[in-house]
C-alpha cells in the first residue's frame, strides 16, 4: 500500500507536467522509498522498471513474492499489461555508460519521440535504452546553438545529440564511438529523422585515438560525454574520466574554433573537475540542464567550456 500510494501520487504530478511540456518519455520513480529500490521510466506506452539489487534478508520465495507484488502495483497504477512492462536488473556498482554489454538478444526496438524528433530505443537488450532522459534539456541546448555550426559528438552512443544538432541546421555533424553497434544505431536515428546528408559523418573508433587526427580550430560545438570507466579490449588504454578528463578536455579545446563551446558531462559520482589545469573557461551548467523529472536526484555533472 505504501508503494502504491507513493506511485499514484508521483504519477499524477509527473504526468501533468510532462503533458504540459509535450514530453512522452520521462522518469517517474527513482528509489523514492528505501523498501522499494526501483527506478521506473516511461517510454510512451512502455514502462521500464530497473531493479537495483540491495542487501535484504528475504528468502528467495519472499523476494519473488515482493517483486511480483511490486509489478502488480506498477501495472495497476499505470494501467499497463504484462507486455508493456520491461524489467531489468542492475547492480548498484555498474557503470551507467558500460555501453557495450548486452543483457539479452530480443532486438525489441521501438520508436519514441522527444522534442519533435524520433529515436529508436531498446528496453530489453542492453543495460541502457539508447536515450538518456536526463540530457533532454542539454540536447535542446545543442539544437538551439547549432545553426550553420560544425558539431563534433564524441562517445556519441546512439547519436541523440547528433540528431538534435542536425535538426538545429548544423552545417556538419561528426559522430564518433568505439562500438559498431552504436554507430549503426546512430545512423538509423539520423535516417529516421530524414538526416542523410553527406555532411553527417560517422567514425567507428577509439575517441582517444581518433581525436588527435581531426583538424585543429575547426569545430564550433563539441559534445563530450565519456564513460566513467572503460577497459574495453578495443581501446588502446584503460579510460578513467577522473584521471584523464583534463588531457581529454584540453585536446578537445584545440579542435574548437576561438568562439567555440565544449559541452562536457560525466556520471562519475565523486567527480571533481580540475578547472585550474583546463586551458579554457569552465562554467558548470548541471542545474540549468536538470529536467523536472530528475530534480534532486540527478547523478551527473555538466559543464560548458570555452576557449
């Protein structure tokens, strides 16, 4: 009853605000009650329930009963069927941007909408869905600033920033990611929105190896949203955002035009930016890019850095 009351209350509030802002994909519940360590995201008609395993003293039978009961509450409050509920387990220590780990092979892609654009998401096969809802405002900011600009999207994942840049009439968009799966996903997202120009290019490769090859003083906007940590075999070096962010940011700044802007974001929870070592002006924009459905629970940092 406690979980049901909380979910009904927050659904009433969030649904109204989402409708008012024409938002169809948003976070509904984020471990609001310690007894129910779940995250619930709405992707239009579909519901993603992410279970964060916590220490509990339940037997397997008791735990199964608790989970079944929780799912019944979700279905009842949101008026959903079993097929519309997607349940995913995630351990608390896992890195959000461990992009290359598959969890199943259902290939269950659906198209959702954000900001008047179309995006393919997958609620079953990967740790992440393909669209990070917490960067909704940041993406809009990139679109607003992209007209006639050259945009570089590093660690591009499924290319959502690239889609927004193209929609903002960017003159050129370059998307780089290590994974061929995500480069192809990014292409599909671009094509889904009619962005097929030859000025939209894709590079499958290690950002740390590819970035030095790009021209200096060339890009107007660079989006840099790297993983917190990666030891992928496809990378030459182990990547750690805390120890490597200064080197990476300064390299990005060399690629920017004089009046260019670097948007840097990270999910490292204890991240500390070494602003004194960065060869540009650093402005934190975390709060101004915080969506209504993440108020007080946004677990990322965001910075605007200029030359």
